[in-house]
C-alpha cells in the first residue's frame, strides 16, 4: 500500500459555489508560458487558480466579469491569443432571463491581457464587447483564417442550435469590436451538419492544410481536410455513432512535433504525420481512430471499459509518463478518470510483438539509450491496442479537463473540473524527479548533439 | 517569478481561503441507528489480529463492531445503558485488547470478542467464564454475525462519565482507567485481582478499584496522556478557554498503597491563552504526545519535551510545547474533536481536528495545513487506522453523522501536506545543479529551469523516437538502394549474357 504506484495526486481542490459545465474551463496562458486556470460555474462568479510561487500554494481567486448580470447563466468560456504578439482574449457566452419566455443569449468578448503585461483583472471590466445572439450558442472555439492580404486572422466560432457554426471576427479599424462574419464559406467543414455541433478540434498541417474533426449531438462525426489556400475541402470522411459525441481530440502518437528531425529531411515529413482521433460519446465506448489521414474512420481501437462509468464527457491527450508518446485520459460522469496507453498487442504466435530486446530494460529511459531496441517497422505487423493503465475515482462527476502547467515548473498538471469544483492533479513528483535526473545524466554521454539541434 | 505579484485590484477577492483543500474519495458507508456520543466512536484492534476495527456505542445502549469491508457489524451487544464512552485496550492486563463501554448511568462493561465458529465452541467458552451468572442475556449474538461479544466484566462505577482514557499514568507498566465526569471530576481506576477464600476454597476475582479523584475548577473537555521531559507520564485534562490542567497521581510517590487517599489532590493549572482565547468559557479539547518523528528513535532519556495540540469550539487550533504556543490557527468553524494521525506515514504525527459542520483540518508541526470538507454535520469523529483488507492499516477518517450513517474515509494517506513543485524537489539535486551550471542558468532563473524540465520530460523522448525512426528509415532506404543496385547489375549481367549468347548464335 505504501509503495502504491500513482500518476497523479490531488494537489489542490477549489470548490465552486455552483455547478459548472463541460464548456466552462479555460486555460489562461501567461506571457511566461505557464497557465492559470479559469473555471466558471453556471451561476455566480468565475474563479481562477494560479500557483503563488513565493508562498508555495495554489491561490484561487474570484473574477468578476463586467456586464454579466447576477441572474445570467454562463454557457461557455474560451480563451485564446489573437496573434503571437497580442494579448489574450476571453470569450464568454451566456444567457440572460433564462426563466422568462424569451431569454437573451449573448457573446461577451474580453481583452484582459495586453501584450507583454501580466494578467490584469481590472481590464476585464473595461475592455469588452458584447454581442446579442439570435440563436442558442453551444460550443465556443477560436480559429484563424488567411485574409486577402495573406495574414492570419483570429475568429471566434460558435456552434448554434440551428446546426450551424457562426463566425465572429474583429473589426479591422476598432480594436475589440467584433462583428458577425456572414461569409458562408469561411469554414467549409461546417456545411450542412445534421444536428448541433457539440465539439470540434482542428489542427493546422504544415501551414497549408487544416484537419478538422467535428462531433454532433446525434452521433454524427465528420473529419475534413481543408486546403488553407483555396479554402476548399480536399477530403472528407463521415461516420455515425449511436449517441451524442461529447468530445473529439486530434493527436499524434508522439508527444512532440518533430522540430529537429523534419529539418534534416523534408521527404520523411509527410510519412510521419499520423493523426489519430479520440472520440468520446455519451452512451458508447470511447474509441480512437488511428491514422485518420490515410485510413479515415476505418482503423478503430476501443478504449476498453470506458463505457462502464456512465456518460463519458471529456478526453484529454497528454504524455503523462514522459516517454514521448501520448496517453489518453478519459473523464466520466461516473466519477472516474481513466488513463489509456498504446501498447503493442502480442502477435499471433504468442510472442510479444514489441521488438526483441537483448535484455529487457526495466524502464523506458533505458530503452531510449539503446538504438537497437526501438524498431518501428515491426509495429505494423501486429495490431496495437490501448490499455487501461491507471484509474482514479473522484467524489463527484467529472465534466471537463485540460493538461497544463499551472505550477510553472515545466511539469504539466491535470486540471479536472467536477460538478463540485476544480481539482488540480499533480504528477508523482519523486517519479518525475528521478526520471529527469536519469535523463540529465544520460544526456552528457549520448545525446548532446540532439540538444544542439533543438536549440 | 513574476506571477507572484499579488493583484491589489478592488474587484478581486480571495473569498476562497488559500489553505490547500483536498477531497478524499474512497469511503465506506455504514448503517447505524441511534445517536452517538463524541467519545463513543473508536478505532482499534479489538480481536488482536493486528488489523484495526471500528467500535461504536450508541446512546440507546447498542455496541457495534465493524471490521474490514463489511458494512454490517460483525458483532453487537445491546442494553448497555446510555453509552458515553467506548475504549479499546488491555484493561484486564492479560496482554490482549478488550472493548469496554461506560454509560452515563455508570455501568461499565468489558467485552471480549470471539469468532463464532460453531455452537459447540460457544457453549464451551461460556462454561469457562466466571462471570456467567452476570451474563444475563445482554449479549445477543445474532446468527449472521461472524463474531460475538462476550461480557467478561460488569461493574457499577460513579455515574455521569464523559470521557475515558486507558493509559499507564504511573509508570507501572500496566494501564489504568481514567474517567472524566460531567461534574468536573476525574477518577482513576486500576484493575485489581483479589483472592477470596470461602469454605476453604480460594477463588480469584478482579474488579476496578478507585485510585484517586481529582476535582477540577471547570468543565472537563478531554483527557490525554503527555509526559514530562524525563519521560514520566503526565496526565493532562483540557479546561475551557484553551487551557489545560495537569493531574498528578498521589499514590506514585507514596509507594504502592492502594487505599484511596482523602487528601486534596494536586491539580496544576496551566493557563495558556487567557488573552488569546476569544471566549474564556469555550469548551476545549486536547491531544497530547503529538509525535515529532525522529525523536522516537532516540534514547528515551533524551526524548525532549512533549508537544500537544488543543482546539476550541470557537475555532482556535494550536500546538503547544512546554506551555509555549508554537503556532495557532483561527478558523471559522466549531472545532469539537482533535486527534493525531500520521497521515503521511513518515513517523511525524499530524494534528487532525474536525468541526461540527464537517470541516476537517490536518495540520503538521510546521503549520502546513490541508482541509477536507465532509459535507454533513458530524456528531462524532475519529482519525486513526482502519484495515479494509485485514492486512494493512492505512490511515483513515471516521465521521459519525446525525442521519444514522457512519462514513469511513479509508486510506486518506497524503503524499505531502504543503504544495510543492517539481523545481522544489529537484533544486538541490547535484545532477540538476550541474546541468544548470553547464547551461549557465542562475539559481533564480525559473524560466530557464522550467525549460530544462520541459525539454527533458516531454520533448526529448519524442525527439529520440523520431531520430530512431528516421535512422531506421534511412537504413531501409539504403537497403533498398543496395537491392536495386544488385538487381540492376544482375539484369545487366543477364542482358550481357543473352546478348553474348545472341551474338554467338548469330556468329554460328
């Protein structure tokens, strides 16, 4: 019991006065790179959690957004950087007079963060723009488009109850005035959806293409590859699940884009883009579609037991064991957090599929040292699978989560929002320290060259 | 770093206390009818199998024993009066633990717990007991229960008991029973065996005999055993207003006379917080002998002074050493119970205090604290060890509620009390220091350290894998090329051969 292996322990819990929802978590990245958590309850004041370095403790703070009446209910919060050298934007959707015959839906856009300055709460109240909506907003996200001059332009996307996605962009002349963009072709991947869009996730592929995954309320799943130059769909895959898609996340198997490797040989780059898609669905088992760019929705892997704990509401992709490969975290309404890891399944003759190792190394770090050990071509010979490697129970249903560095130590934390509040889960620090020390030692002998290329 | 700047903006309020909060999850819900006295919820090893159990006594006179993962009591007894206190310990000096209960009316019972295997054994055991005639059907082991409680002693002691303590208060290597009463009295009893000669036959019987009575100036909160710096036991009793009194045993100095003394008993009052206490009459609880850890391993002569903690109903929590306040916390909750528990399993005890509304504070010697909110009103609280699997005894918190339920939060072990970051952990490691020197990063450059951590934990392994993959791909490519070359040379060879052959043919 004493030596029980754990990935995360609860470093802090901040309770919320009211229930939150799946859209009310935002990651406020500071200029210095680490994050502040912003979580809002449906009713009442939002809360930020940050780590106070000098006092060594997590500090929750109440944040009051201007122009949100007391009786309003929040629907969704999203934060994004408009561009690299500009400050942060926080977009909030809310409903006023919820119990009346004609409730009003609003989108409020705040600019709390000027470039180069720290998070200034006071400016939240001063610098904002509010837009009344004639539809019920659901998911909120930001995207960017190339405008006519070839510059990227940040936009706010809202999915609406009439199965559309509405786009808002900033007025070119007046800062922080946002207008509805009526161009129907701005994002071709959202055309003629069968039901309300609940979640989408997109990735830009080498600056020329955009890969977007869209999940809808009736279980419809769409994946589009859009050319950024022509703004047209190159390829589109579709698939139907039996229940509402609660979350979609695109990810690569490796936890980092290959910054060093791709520089050396451009020819290999295209082969290595193997995007996977994790899909959680309300009533069904969560699945992973492997290598979607080549296979579409054909190569499906199941996350075993992920349907055993009530609705699955959120998924998170993070490298939680620091081996360079992404793990999948699934949060359920049944108060369970599940972690899955890709494992190569045993091949048909019974021998383990993982490449034959001369002497089984006990940990992944030693694996890295030995060039012969890692042998990817063999992987394709057998079917890999995702295995449940860790599980943690909570006292309350889980709504949403994100992996971010709240403590500012370079190590990520998992921020989980449950119906009761914000849980900040910290890694097993002694494990992390041991691995880090091991790698620092190893570095001196084997891979100093690698370090140079990266810098 | 820069984020540490405290915003002084008006519309930001730290309404959430900054104390670290945790949520414990693994819990067991036990059904229980009736009401509980705060001192009638006890954790201990009742059946001497070194796995800890939970014993609960109700105001209706029911005694229940819970063990392991069972949600039903494994043994029970009833009709024990209005149970105010329950205790577990070697009260009979037999080298094993028994359960004892004390009722407000003064009824005192001692129970032995037995596994019921068969009817045969039950009757055999009954026959062996001396107190058979006293066993008037108060113990009703039901068929479904795997254990039964066997009453081995019953005695009528002075009524109005409030709190009990079983401890060796006079250093005679056997435990005495100390009872605190609601009428401001404390009495100490000893288990004594008597030989009775009747009709030429000698038989032995045992009972509790009164050693001493102390009368205190104010209401008694709780009793605890501390020690003097020379390791001599020091019995302490909490007094209102966050004070305590020391009770000294008069029989210790006067050798081993067991007759009750009629002299005025020395009660040494220790005023701690006359000025500090918000209310001088507020009820106070005390827990002594809060372990400082490593000192346990030292020779007993150099134990140093004892630390004890006190809490009050108006929300003061403090740690005291030699009547000096080491720290004190003021909270907005009514603290009614205080215990010590080594919640990190590192040898240091932490102070655990529970409020009536379920707010629980876990504080270590350095005032680092963690909160846990149990979302119900609490009538009795215990922190200690409880075994779910029958082998290990992880720390646990037990809450008795007003809604006929008892909750055991088992395995509440915390890795640490205060919040830490990875940088705090690795800052002093040699490898890391070397790396910093190599990279020319100052000790206070958090951004630089952060980048190193990020690179080695997240980016490097991925990069390594790419590199390896690329190597393999390159190798494949070269292999392909070689194959191709071979093929081409082969073909050319063949072609040459056929050509030569053709030429030969032509020539022919």
